[in-house]
């Protein structure tokens, strides 16, 4: 019997895999754009592993991508009405 807590493990992706995940699921995101956003501070949250590379949690990637997509609209004029 082990003494470790029974919690679900997070799925962590390195930057190239995170970019591929975003492309496959949302149609945007590149390795370079994730790197730039990490420097600027407006990208998805990540962990720094061994002080060398970023690890992105899949759940955090999904949440961040959803925020980037914005609200759904049923017609194009809905966007111009919001801006007015």
C-alpha cells in the first residue's frame, strides 16, 4: 500500500506540444507565440521545469484559449454593435 494521496495527475505539455494542442483544438497558437506571450506576460500560465523549459497544464491551456476566443455571436453585426 502506498502513502501517496490519490489525486488526479495534471497533464503537462512542453511548449512545442502545447502549441500543437492549441492548433489542433482551437486553430491558433505557435511555439513562438507562446514564447513571446510568456515573456510579455499575457500567455497561458506555465511552470518552469528545471529552470530551462515551460510546462503547460492542458486545463490551463483550454481556459486561456477560451478567453482568447471571446463571446460567440450569431451574426457579424453583433460585434460592431458591441463596439458602439
